[in-house]
């Protein structure tokens, strides 16, 4: 289960709304302890994809900054988020092909869905905002 703090969810939704027809993307910082992964912060990243309306590529500098922030705060980089401006909460073939094992991927439409890749297989996971 992926549990988002209200603050993290608000940050993700705000960022997704600002970029409009392009895919927003960013990083999820939190705690992996136990069966519930809790996200306490979301950090936006620049989308460097050649066609940001159809995909995303996280800016490596933004990735590094968020990773360092997490490390200094005693948090984990638990996953990533991106928006699907077309409204589909289903991971695309590109989403699945680029997914790192054991990281959560939050897809933002009007609501949220998430998936996790473990042992080479993707599975949808419940998302809760607290």
C-alpha cells in the first residue's frame, strides 16, 4: 500500500496542474518501514523528454537534489510520480519498461493509481491519502 501525506498529495496535484498538457514528473520521499510505504514529501522534477506531452524523462540534477534531500532527512527515495494528461491511470508500455524494481510509480490523472515492479512483474497497489 502506498500512503501519501496530504501535503505530498497536494504538491503532486499542484505540479500536475501547472504543467497542463505535458506530463509532470517528480520524486516521492518517505519511509519504507513495514507493509505500508508512507510518502511524506513530493519533489517536482523537470521533464526532459523530447515530447513531454507523451512521456517523461526526469532531469538528473533534480533527481540528485531530491536524493540528497532524502538522505539528509533520513528518508528513502520510495518512488516517482508522473501525470497522464489524457486521463488514463493505466501504466503505459513505456512506464513499465522504464520502471525500476521495488520503486513505487504514482500516476496522476484526476485521481491517483500506482504500480510496483517486483521480480520482473508489475502490480497495481492501493493508494491512500491521509
